[in-house]
C-alpha cells in the first residue's frame, strides 16, 4: 500500500509539475502549487528510498501501460529529492494562517530536507536546512494534547478542542471523518 500510494502521489505531482508552465493567469498561485507538488513528490520518494533503496524514478506522468521504468540508484533518487525540497522551500510561504491547514510550508520543506540530509549522512547540509526552522516551532505544554482529542488541564477538565495544527505542527495532513 505504501508503494502504490507513493507512486500515485508521485504521478499526480508529476502531472502538476509538467502542466504548471502553461498556467499564466495567476503565477503566484501557480508557483505555490508547484512548490507543494515538489514537496509531496520529494516526500513520497523519500518514503520509497528509505524503505526500499533503489526504486523506479519518474519525473513525467505515466501516460501508457508501457511507460514503466526499471530501478534507479538511491543516489539518483536522493538527488531528485534534494532538488525538489530545495525548490519547494524557495516557492512555499512560511505559513498560510489558520484558513489553509494541511498545506506544505517553507518550514515543512526545510524540515524534510534536513531529515533527508541526515539519512544520507550529510550532517552539515542537514544543519543548514534545519537552522531555517530553528525557533519557529515549539513543544506544547502537555504532550498528551497530541493524543487525546480534547485539551484538558491538570484537573482533567476540558479547556479546549482542536489539538491539531498546534505550535509543534510542522506538517500535518487534514483528516476528516465522514
């Protein structure tokens, strides 16, 4: 499921990336969406390469049943991930406010880039990326707020809801239970 889900995300991101140059009516929105697509593609490839090593590398949408490729080296995958996350960090905003929760931000791109660099063993590059987010996020006072659904004080009295998208949240996917 992880493999399939990642490649679905990669294919959709590739579609956005290849169609983006044709969007000319709102270039600011186009560039932001392009940054989001590159962030998601980089994230998906990181999931794949960190679990399986050498995997197929696609930078164009698959348009036919014969368009499949063999494996590329992990080094080639990491090169694309780093390029995607670097470009995403340049294009994404620092925040969206509370109206657009669940979107990738500059902080998410730099955090993921730092994680990728640490996985590769390039600690100097990881430090450079992670210093871009240093001090911009903070731990919540009560770690249980991340797990219990309602925010409770020390007397177990509910003092609020909505523990999601708090000061700790670097990148969080919105889940809506219908």
